[in-house]
C-alpha cells in the first residue's frame, strides 16, 4: 500500500477536530452534538453531510456553501450517485468491497480521497476529501460528514463539473487509533 500524503492542512485540522470530539465524548464515533459548532464552523462551507439509505444510495443532507459555489448548484436533498457520478465508479466500488471483506459489512469507515475534478473550461482541479462518521442523535443512525477541499482556485466565473476521478483512496477504521498519516505534521 502506497504512503498517503495529505496535502491540505485544513484536512488535518478537520481530522483533529473529529478525533478530539470523539475522545472527549469517550465514544468510538461521536454524535453530531459532540462536535463543537465553533470548531466546525471553519469547515462548514466545504462540508457535505449524507446518509446511506437501505438501498445503498447516498442522500445528501447538507451541501456546504463553498461547494455550492464551486459547482454552481446546491446538491442538498439529492442522491449523490445521480448528481456527482464518479468517473471511475467500478474502482470506487472495489475500494468499499475490499474494506468490507477485511472488516465486515457493519464496520464504520473513514475514507480519504485525493483526486481530480474537471471544470467547465477544461481545467483539472486536484481535490482531497475526508469522510468521517457521526451518530445522528434523533434516530441513532450512523451518517457521514465529508470535508471536500479543492486544492486550486478556479478561474473567475468557472465552475466544477460534478464528475470526479479518485486517484488515491485510503479507507480506515476511524473507531480505532488515529492513523499516523492523518496526524499533524512535525513542525506545524
């Protein structure tokens, strides 16, 4: 397995917020209410909250304002498979299948992705995303909070196309120790 290099300091800070909330709550997966709103505020524009329905489809509960601006559309209330199709859907399925073979179908997962998005003018924009689970207090279900960070600015007036390629994917058990590659770098 190749080494993971998280490029965005914001991604590391998001992971720190999640792991600190988990540890302070003394649970393996924090409830949404365990995550401090003031700390989460910096990430809200780039957050995507979704639930996985019984049929395995991802329903978007919140699509952050920075994501809405970048894509030119608010995907809240849509099924992500219809709105943001992965160019390499088969490869995406294979990463989930491999994780579930190793950890079981009910295992909670974290998922870091580095990939590319295309813009409407033809530019390729590198992005990172980090999906971490949370418990929804209203029904006890496990849902996902995904921090999505484009790593380059778009040209004025350009928008991202909602299709993406996942180049590097690392799935992990977030209910265990924090992975070393997801820790703050020395000197930060």
